[in-house]
C-alpha cells in the first residue's frame, strides 16, 4: 500500500511479536515496518519517536496509547492494532475523535485464559505452590491428617464477575467439578448463562454467597477498585478469590489486609498493579496468595494466533479492507 507520494505506508511495532504475525506483515509487502526490536517494553521516549509519521501502530497492553502518543504519531495514523483483547490501555475517546480504527484479539485467547484461570483457582484453593515448596524444603515429614488442607469445588458455589467470553468459558470448565450453584454479576443478565445454570445476582449477593469468586470482567471506570475493603469484608472467611482480568480491579492494600487477617482464605492473581509486581511487595510474603506473571493467554498456539490476528487487523485498517476483529465503539 502506497501513500499519495508513492511511498510504502509506515507501521511501528512496539515489541517483537510472534513470528506468525511478522510473516503476514512481510508477505503482504504493503508497509515499511519499524519495530522496537526487543522482548522488553519500549521506553516512552522511544515510543513517541518510533510512532512519528506512522500510518499503523501495533502495540501491547503495556503501552499506554494516549493523546500524547497520538499527537506524536500525527495525522497519518489510520489504525491501532493491539495484541490483546483488553483495551483499557487505549484512550478510546481520543482515538475515536480522530477517526482512528482499532483492532484487538477477542475469542482466540478465550480458551487459554479460561484454562489458566481454572488452574490458578485449583492451585490456590488446594495450596499447590505451598505443597511444592514443602516437598523441596523438607517440610514434608509424613502424611498428616490436617496438613495442607484446602477447599474443593465439589458442592460449592462459584461466583463469576463478568460472564463475558472468558467468564463463560471459565463457567463451562468449573461446572464439571460438580459445582452446586453458579452465580454471576455484570451489567446485564445473559441468555447464554442457561447453559451453565448461571444465576444473575447483584454483586453483593455474589460476594457474600460464593465459596469461590472469579473476576473476569473488563477494566472500566466502574470496575476499577471494585474489589476493596467493603467487598472483601462481605466474603466468607473460607472464600477463595481469583482475578484474571486486570490488576486495578483490585485494591491490593485491602486484599493484603483481608488475606493476612484471615478475613478470606486465599487469593490467586494472574494480574497485578503494577506489572511486574515488585519482588518486595507485601502480597508476595503471604503463603495464601498465589501470584502469576500475567500468563492467561500464554500458550504457544494462542500467542501465534494472536500475532497473526493483530497483523491482519493492522493490514486491514491500513488498506481499508476487512479487519477480522475490529473494535467497534
Ligand atoms: P468480554 O467483553 O467478553 O467480557 C467482559 C465482561 O465484563 C462482560 O461480561 C461485561 O458484562 C463485564 N463487565 C463490564 N462492566 C462490568 C461491571 N461494571 N461489573 C461487572 N462486570 C462487568 O471480554 P473477555 O471475556 O474477552 O475479556 C475480559 C477481560 O479479561 C479483558 O478485558 C482483559 O482485561 C482480561 N484478560 C486477561 C487475560 C490474562 O492474561 N489474564 C487474557 C485475556 C483477557 P456485561 O456484558 O454485562 O457488560
Ligand atoms: C489480553 O489479551 O487482554 C490479555 O491480558 C493478554 O492476553
């Protein structure tokens, strides 16, 4: 694709992306690609420089794309393609105002993220990291009736906050564990919840009646800080809390207090604030808190498909053709 001056369109990639995506971009031969050629995040100054004059931007969830970046890019910018389904890092109002298209990666990572969330829930509830550690450090002295006991899903009530694509995939996966009740909350009730016998309830009811709470909603001004002191104080003392949405949905000071005081039993977090969580963070001192480094979608296959989809979205936006996953606002 050429500009009016007969030059190839410029795109800037804020990171190394899976080879499946790079192959699609090079095979298309329609754009001149420049890239932050690293597995580590681009520094703000390099992002502002790299994006100058770009027609397309391929970014990650760790890149804050706000008015400053859009100004630095200038009027050529036609499309932003993010290698993620979450788009809370994009200043959508600014982007919309400037008529820039947005591509994202829904659906293709749903199964991987749901699998990881259920794995995290089980690991947290059944204390797997603690058990592994005890085997290694000699703490395993014998089979003991009350040692390393946790909580089981069978006969329990599970509450899913945000029964969207991933929330529903989590619900489908926990039901075969013979869960007694599946509660969910969100902005609207869902017809498709019938498949998992999902009961739409107010958030307070979900929090007070669930044995396991899984947060799988998107980060919005309404959900930011939603899991706070008041939230944890309504949970059962035996309750297990799991978050695979975004870190800022949780007030981490309040979570630390709830975990260390025995207000709730345990928590599993795939997402934190900030990311990475500093190694001296108080949450990391707790045995009843399992923290993962945001690996929900991290299977080889899923990341390859995300890479390909983000490249196709970028090319579609540049060429004015179909974007397989365009975010409509
Ligand atoms: P969806 O848009 O399908 O689902 C988002 C859900 O959030 C919807 O069910 C929506 O409910 C709910 N929601 C929105 N506002 C509220 C609210 N105020 N209270 C409760 N629920 C609310 O997105 P996905 O399922 O595809 O992805 C969800 C999120 O998961 C992403 O935005 C991302 O942040 C995170 N994610 C994390 C990954 C990881 O690696 N840990 C991987 C992939 C995604 P309603 O429809 O009623 O508005
Ligand atoms: C997303 O896509 O939003 C995740 O957080 C990473 O896959």
